[in-house]
């Protein structure tokens, strides 16, 4: 794909900010690593060869009966009985690097939970004897994926409402601004806690609640860009030629607002991750047992005698938010019109 001279200058400006450029690659590497969580941390083998058959227990249900056992339920590969069945049949397995999933309870742990870091559990366990590193990998993926989804949905709503206010102005803008001011004056965190405690916790309900209170971030910015651009000569010419308002907004005005909104995306993402972490930490977020950074922080608070829990959650959250802030700063520099024109 051939880049325009403007896009090439912006890309070069982004690369010139070494801190933000490398932070983006580190963030993508960590997120890509977490997307493979089932292949990295799991209590099931990736590949099982037995009796001339090849199974993929990570992706399919393999019962104990299928491998020569007695029960018609999924095999527990940590059970010595199942391990002996595989060994006696001359089978072999390819296991994940970390033999625990986020919800695996280690029934054969050698010390009381929470267990301190060891060769068996690299970052120790929580008070439920679940591997901290496995929950960290799954929790990182869930937090980032949730934050990205929340950012896209709230940004889309904010851009649409800001565009309508800025383009049409007048009564539409007046009513819209009053509604935004009223909505913004609500104590967001308190309302979120109340709604989360009333509704049955689920990822989709929590996402809907957070979107309801997160769309205001870009409204003012997009509104200002549309107010500025709606009277440009090319916009007035398009209107005089009979081009529809929707086409003018999408094709002629929106690109002017896109540059400004893109610089805010990493900061909105960091705020979304922080919101989810705070709610999980307070116990009003994802369903109980879900892996998340907030739940890991809560484990650290509840088990002060196990400092590895709190330190793991704190350092992970600090690194994640730092990377996003650095990426946001680099994007802001790359899209700065003054830098673009001077290079």
C-alpha cells in the first residue's frame, strides 16, 4: 500500500518518538502473547496422542472414557490416574508451558495458599490455590480486550453525537450541550457501583454500563472541529451542489476531526482499563472468578502477607498504562499539524 506524503511524514514523526514507537511494539507483543493464553497456560495438553489417535484437548472435549477410563466426563490431566492411563497406552502429550489455567485449583500444592513463588508456581498462587501467572496472562488479555471494545464503542457514539451538534448547530447544539452537561455532572463511579450491584454481573452488562458513561470524552472535541469546518468553502460548495448532509459530514468534515480524535484513543483506552480495574478491585466488576487485574489487586489487599500478589498486579497495571501513555504522546506528536508542516 502506497502512503501519501502527508501520511508518510506522520509515520516518520511517530517513529522519531522512540519512546512511543517502541512502547507500541512492546504493547502489541504483550497483547499478542496474551491472545495465545490457552496455548501458554492451560491444565490440558495441546496435543494428545493415544491408541493411534491424535486429540487436541485445548480445543475439544476429550472424555476419560475416550482414553480408556471409566467416567464419561472430561479427563483431568493432573490426576495421576489419567496420567497412568496415557502412560500405559504408550501415549504422549505436548503440554503448555504453564500447566495451569486461570481457574485451575492446584489440589497438590505443597504449602498453604496463597503459596509463595516457586518452581511449581513462578509467581505463586492466590488464596484459592490458583496460579498467579496464569491468571495474570488471562486477566491481561481480558482487560485489554475489554478496554479496546469499550474505547471503540464509546468513541463511535461520542463522534456521532459531537458531529451532529457541530454540523447542525443552533437548537440541536443547544439541546445536545445541555444533555451532555447534565450527564457529565452525574457521579459516574457511584452510579456504576450502584448499577453493578443491582444487575447480575456479566461482561456484556458491564460493557453496556461503562459505554453509557464513557461516550462524552470526544463529544466536545468533535463538536468543535465540526463547528470550525462546517463553514469552509469546500463544505459550502458541496452543500450548494446538493450533496446530502450525511455525505458531507462523512466525506468532507469527519476527516478533519479524525486526526484530533486519534490522538485521544490511547488515553481513552488507558482510562477504560483503569475503570474496569477499579470496579473489579471494589468487587462490582466482572463475575466472581473471572481473571482480571482488579481482582489480582484485590487479592493483594486481602493477603498482605503475600506481597507477590499486590506487586504483580501493581507492576502489570503500571507497565500497561505507561505503555499506553507513551503511545498516546507519540501519536499526538505525529498528528500535530505544526510538526507535519515543518518536516
